C-alpha cells in the first residue's frame, strides 16, 4: 500500500512527488534515505536513471509495455535513480482540471514528506495515517468555505508557517482553491513563499497556473495533473462498487472522468436522477416559459440559491425544499452555540453574540459557494450534452459522453445544425462566466435556458 495509490491515472505525478519526498530525507539520520546524486564538473547534480536490458528506464518501462499498468502505484524511485536535493522544493503549485485528483495529490505528498516508514508514503505509519485522516498537527489544510479567501485567513496561515513542527518532519500548509485569493491577499502570502522557514512546505492547489499571479507562480514548483483516462476511472469504479465493466465505463464517461462525480453517480441514485431530469428538460425546451421553468427547477434543489434569487427578483415564493429547511431545527447553529457555552434560549455576552454573527456570515458564504459549485457542475452536464449533439452532426466518430441519451441526442442533432449547437455551447459558457462574476443565479440560468431554447438570440460577439 502507498499513499500514492489513490492517484488514479497520474503515474508521472506520483513518481515526481515520491522522488521529492525521498529528497526531503537527505541529511535526516533517523530515516532511510535515497542514493544521493553526485555532482558533475559544473557542480550540478548528475541524476542518472538505471536502465534495463532494453535501455528503457525502470520507472517508465512498465508503462511503455502496458499503458494500463501501474496506474495507481508509484514505484520506489530510490531504487531506480539517484536523488538530488534539488528534487524537493518548499513551495508547490498543484494544478489540474476538476476531478483529476489535485487535492488527493497534495495530501498524498504531505503524507509522504511526513512519513517515517522505510519508503516515503508507506501508508501504514502514524504520520501517514494521521495526515490522510486530517489529524496530523503539522499539516494544515485550508479548504475555503467562501467565495474568496480573506486577508485575515491568509495572515493566520503565514503566522503558523513560522512555527516549528511539533511532532512531524515538516510543517506543511495546503491551500485548496488558491485562486480564490484576491491580489491583495496573495501579496500577504508572497513573502512567506519567497523566503519560507527551512522546515515549512507550502502546497497551493488550483485549476490552472494562470489562475495565480506570476509573482506567486514563479516561486512555486509546478505539478500538472491530467484528466485520467476512462479506463483508469472505470477500473477504480469496478473495484470500489463491484459494477460490471460496461456500467463502470459508462459512468466514467458521464462524469467526464471526474472521479468524485463518478462516485456520486453510483453511490447516490438521486444524483443520477437529477442529471437525467436536467438533460431531459434541456432537450425538451420549447420556448421562453419552458426556459424559465427549467431555471427554477434547477435552483429548487438548493434553497440558498432560491433565497438569493427570490430576493433579487422581488418574489416572496420559495421552493418546497427551501420552505421545509426553514421549519427544521438548525442543528448546526445549536451545536455551535453549545460549543461556546450557550443554551438554546441564552442571549449570551457581546463577545458570544459576535461569534454567532461571524458563524452565520461564514455559513452564508459557504452556502453560496456550494450552490455555485453545484450549478457549475450542472452547466457542464448541459455543455457535454450539446457536445454530443455536435459530435453526431459532424460525424466526429467519437464516443458519446451521454450514451444513455443516444436516441434523444440523435433526434436533437437531426432537428438542428452544427452552427446552432455551437451557439448553444457558447450560451452555456457565457452563463458560467456570469455566475463566476457574481451574477444572480436565477438571472444567469434564465438567460442561459432562453438562449438554449432560441439559440439565434445568442450573439457570438458577446464576451460577458
């Protein structure tokens, strides 16, 4: 077992990170270390991989022989190549598309660096298990609950980065969705990344390196993950859920190789039902009234979006789900009040009331982010639908993402043209940009569905 086993279809990344974890052990007398590379005449580390009889390196020969081999397991790189201290850095930028395993890679790397086993990332030692379980005292993982990461939160992380490790080998700080930092926030982080303490490692996670300012990007070692293959995701699903190969491959395609989404589709029938209902309603759009209803139906799954949309539209109506949520006891708030020593009817001191207000504000921001993430995921499902329609229209000869809707997709392709399909895809892309720009969800969705119903209304020259 290795902590890198969870990295699906990312063998080169696993090798790179394990090599860095080995390099972090150089000079540590308490742990088995790698074979240190000798320096050449120029003073640069001379790293030479051992080769087999065919001349291929041990690290890549298995993959070359069988592309499906070793998809989840990183080899013990200390046995295949000398390790230079330059393999380890103190600031890392992990990027990749959603579902590629960015957070998994960051956490696995943190575990490998903290690992006290014979091989970094053994998966069995106390350091590995506590890191993966989120309880290691020297691994700080920030998963922002709001739309942006505040300056105050970043300053707190920077301050903690100057604290010596308490039990671990390094103090590791992981920032999820680092692109949520505003420019003034990244300026707070810049100094800490540029001159970090010797025992501190920063790991920033985002979708693309372009999401970060050049000043931050240039000071981090970049690790780029790719979308895992359908075969790799299907193999994982078949092993986890015991489904047949055909179902596993179909689910992997529907999820567009997003591992978390694929698991949700198999684990929760409601997720699959919501997706099917969305695609059916999208294909059945007939006019403006249908478009408005489709937007409302999508919003009804998430009461926070409904509430925001109702206020912006001046409506006093709410979905049944939203109304139900208002009548149910707020257990989360009750637990928080209890944690600060307040009963159900206690008003509390001024300090306690301030804590409750801050808790409510943070919870509101978290709800907005969750809603946006869900709506964006739904938009990607719609985008994939019209990608399939366009693929049929131009006879692209590729597998359909939504193969379970093949009959409806063929019918939609016959009733439209490639130009209209492209216009519809552009409408979805515009809606995603509007939602990211903080446009009211109801307005963004209504505009999108209206354009999908009447794609000639979409202006290709629009950029917002």
